[in-house]
C-alpha cells in the first residue's frame, strides 16, 4: 500500500512539531520505522519500478517473435534458455499480446 504525499508530509510535520523520535511516531501512526526513515529522505512515492530485464535478452526475443510468430511461450523459453514465466513477463514489457482472430469461429 502506498501512502499519499500529503499524508507523509503531515506525519513528518507532526513528528517535528511534537519532537517525537522515529520509534514514537511509528507507534503513534502504526507505520513502520523503515518507512518513516525513507520518507524523511524522499517524500515522493515510487510509482513505477525501474528495473531492466535481467534474464531475457529483449533483442533476441524480438527476433524470435519475427522468425516464429506462432510459437508457444514454452518453445521460446527453450530456445532462449529461460523459463516460460520469464517469457510471459518479457512479452508484457514489450506490450505483445496473443494474436486475435478477427473473424469469429
């Protein structure tokens, strides 16, 4: 759960106004001490995770999709030497979905 920026400001302002320690503030608001320390460094909530793909080489995956457009994820995983869930999340990062048939069957 992410706390809003204005709530974070109010908690830290209350801490400063009352002269409380991080432990006392943590007990008063029922918030973790580590969260309060993080907030004192940076009030902005982290909205997205900036982590690159570590297992799947995205260029190889794009080439694999061009060469074998109808393959299953597990087949791609075998060729690229990773697990099927890694392929699933890599495809999500590339915003590639299952091919849809435009005509109803």
